[in-house]
């Protein structure tokens, strides 16, 4: 696994922040937006220059920040999985992004006529570009490399597709995850939807004021049983279940009772061949918007009924990292399994009045076998992943 | 494992392809470097008020999917999977330019909402109230093939019985402008009848939507069997022959078994070398077809290539206008499609007669 987010530049730093309850939300420093005093974000600490140096890129590169973050996280994942020869097995890459190269698009939008040097970024505008750069940096060639963009469930869907590609035997190994950087485009977009909080986001709190945007990238390495056996690999967890469904309700809002999220969770449980009662912890999507937390909470109640497992949202740590969120939270879910720990849902003060479920508010040690993670997005896109210690 | 079939098609392109009872009966010849689509009467398929609100990409996607679903005689599907290189590009441009021009003030959410890449798939789902699996792939020239591969795996494994799959992209003025600057769009206007003789860099940019209903049950009016797909992020021209032979071998075929090769030549003197290599060497004795002189180039134009392959297999006719050579074939049983854009993101798709 590899990760870079507002709460850390690698897996260890992210884990430490999670168990110490340390948020990465702050005022914005790297984008000069007129909204800088009204919003809070989850920014990665490195500047583009620092990221370029870490990767070892020349100054004439055309990497968007999304690609820079993606490469850092993907390289960590390769190292963590002890992969020294990527060509030894048939390896693909499935990435996810929604912002893509938009940071450079908006920076140079009107400059291309005059500024010939900036034109190198024209090739990095499309959403597949960051994925291609990750593939190139990892040495993945002549292979299946593609990108999913289903808004805020994108990376969960990348993990889902990766699991299916291995299951079907099409690939032996697949690098899955996602990356999204902050941009004026998303800041202003969410601002117009009036779902940005002007302070720290408070998932599942009665007085929640909306989300904080974040930037991040995370990648995980999925390998077939054959590789695991042949190489005697350490397995963090198994992708036990997955489900995607559509709310078919509204382009941006979730249905009142979370039909899509309910279906996604039910599908994932069915694929995993387990019951709702087998879930030990839920890493909720929990963006802290009025609409999401109500709809998702009701969906959780529909699936889990009275026996609600411990649940929390980690959005108060990282902000909402959009297309990357599913991968970020997959890493967090797997770390929870590894360390048998449930992260506190930060900033919660008041119980929501519509239902009685309350997120886990303190760090909790508990033996965990199976963790469920939700990712819900625009276009009614709802995804659930289930990770387990057992195959 | 179940076999996968193309039950129906719906195409909106720079040719009059929206009427499934025809097959390139009349060809529109262009003399330009950017071409648009020949629009169907959209309000025949969606309510006029709704059609007015829709971005072009959404409108093309929704209507092409309706045409395909009408032909298949179904009102819903188990899953919707789309490919799009750039999504609803006009709205993306509108929102970026508004941010810059108005200094992040007075913005409205409509164009932001529509700019999300999965808007077309989401809108189709909303329209037919499909709560099933809904994915959108956004990887340049293999966006459509990624969607196709996903659908094929689900149908083979019986995770779904019918799936709507499509590719859609729309033109937008800023993107056209900057792609002209870097000559990804040809500097000069080109006659579509002479595209491959242009000997200049760049392509003729375009837009379109091609949707298909796929299923895992063979029906009487089926277009073709979708036999195999392979995607390569990179492929050197030196390795192209090996890759294609390997792909055919995996499907128990050799080059001689291919009845028609459909290639994605777009008239770019640099990158057409890949297609020319196959035309002149490995496939020199095989009937060959091309299509981007009719459709133009866009990230998901290979979905038009598949439309063409499906139509050829169903009608057993090859329109003269698409022929790259004059080699004749009696019965068309096996069709191979090859596409790449600017030397990256290559794909092979294998279709068989039903």
C-alpha cells in the first residue's frame, strides 16, 4: 500500500495521525483562490517542486499535481509489496481521478497562444494522463492500463475492477487506486453547490455544515493466489466483497433513504458470502454534508438494522479527496484490520435527530476480521468494498 | 463461461447513422479539420424541454442508448458502462473560463455538475431508472474498450444478462483551439475522401456517441459475437506483429482466419505508420477497412469502428467507401479491429458472425 494525504506522506504517517486523532484540515496555502478565507482544505504538505524532486523529474516535465501525487503513492505501494521486477508477472494498472490535469488546465488556460513552453501541458489535460504517467514510472508496459471516473466512488471502483480482473484470470497482479489534487475547479464547483464547510467538517453531526475538500493519492497492490503462494507474500487483507449500484435519483444528491448505497452494501455482502453481522467496522463515506450523512446513515440502518457495527468517517482527517477517497479509505480500512483498531470520528458533538446511530468517537481497540468501506458519488454512483483477514 | 453478443446498436456520428434500417446509404463528404455530427431529431427520443437542458454529450449518449435499447426491444438493462475521453467538455470549458473571467465570482453549479465524467452514464440511469452497476472509463483512446472489457467479463460470468455499453465524446471550442496549436488537429482542411493522402501531422477532430446492448444469450437478430478484447498502454511498432499474432493465437486464430481488418487510420502521417505496417505486411492479403474519414477522430471513436464491424457482420456488406483494398471475401465470419491514438493506448477487438 502507498498513500499521500493531508495527514501524512506515507502509510506510517497516515496511521499515526489516525490513531492520534490529528486532523490534516487547514486554511489553503497552495492555491490562490478568492475563497481562501471562507474554506478549509486537506492539503498535501509538499509543493509541486518538492514532489518533482522526490520523483526525480526534469523541470520541463508536464506532470499535473494529480500525477505527481499518484506517482509518489504508487511507488510506495510497489516498494511495500517488495516488487523488484514488475515484468515478472502480468501486471496492470487501474487508476481513478476526477480532477485529472485540471490544475494545469486552469493555470494555463489562456496562456497557450503566447506561451509555447506551457503547451506541453495540453497533453496532460485528459483524465487518463496521470494514470499513464504512473504506469510509465512503474515500468508497466504493453499491459492493461485504464482509468475510472465515477466522481467520488472512482477509486473504490478501480479496486473493484482490479479484483475482478484477477478473479477472471486476466491479470496476475494489478496496481489499483486513485489520485486527485485540489483545484480552483473543484473548490468553486462545490462552492456553487453550497456544500463546503467554512470550518472543520463534522461527519454525522447534527449541525454539520458541509465538506472540506482534500487532495490525496493512494494505491494498493492486488495479487493472485498464485503469486502469493509462489513468492510467499505477506497479505494485508483480501478483497472479499464489492458492489456498485446506482441511486438513479438525482445527478448530485443522494436519495432520501440511500437506495443506491443500500444496494451497493447488499451486493458486496452477497459477493463476500457473509452476513451483515459479520462486519466488524464500517469506514463510512461520511462527507459531512447534510444530504450524504443522512442518506448514508439511513442506508446503514437498512442494511445493519439494530446491530450497527462500529462506524466512523475519516473525512475529518483528510477532507473529501473525491476520486481518491475510495483508495485512501481502503488503505485506512486495511490498516484498521492490521492493527485491530477503530479510528475516532472527529469533531462530532451532537447526535443527528433523524436516527439514533452514533459514530465511534474514541479510538477503540477491538479484534477486527472484516471491514466494510463505502464510497458514494455524483451521478448516483454508490460503491462498497469489504476487506477481510480471511480469504 | 458464456459467450457475449451485440444485440443492437445506436450510433450518432458525422454520418447519418442514427437510422438502423440504413447502412451508410448516403455518405457525407467533408472538407475540414473539425467536423460535427449529423443530428437525429432529438425530440423524437427525449422531451424537448429535457433535450434543451442537456449538454451535447448527454443528448447524444442518451439518444444513442435509446436507439440501441429500442432496437433490442428492452426498457432496462442490468448495467450501464460508458467510455468517454473528455466527458461533457463544453461544460468543463464553460466552468473553467467562468472561474478565470469572473475571478471565481457569480458562478452557477450547472456546468460544474455536467462536467463530471460520469454524467452521461448517470443521466442514462436516471432516465430509465436503472439502479444497476454504473461505470465510466476515461482513458483516452481505450476508454470505450475498457467499458467493453468490463461488460464482457460480467456477461461471461453471468453477473449480468444485458448491459448497455457506449462511447461518447463532444467537441468544444477551447480544446479545438489548443489542439490546433500543437497540431494534434491538422492545420489544413482535408477532404474526407483524401484523408489518408494528406501526409501531414494531426487528425480531423470530431465527436459522436455509439452505444450497444450486449447480452449473453444469442438472439435471432444479433449483430455479432464479441469474442475478445485486449488493451495495451504502450506498444512499439516492432512488437505490433507479435502482439497481434499472440492475441489471435489466444483465440485459436491466425492472420489468415481474419476476413476483415478494421483499422483506425486518421491521416496523421506520423502515427498512421502503425496501421500502414499491418496493411502492407502481416495483413497484406486480408481485406481491410478504415473509418475515421467518415467519423473523424475522438477519444471514443473506436466505438464507431465497432458499430461498423457489427453492421458489416450483420449485413454481410462492405460499403465501397470504407475499403482500404479490393481484396474480396465471400462470407464475412471474423472481423478484427485495431486502434491507437498517437502511438499510445492500443486495442484489439475481435468480432464474429453470429
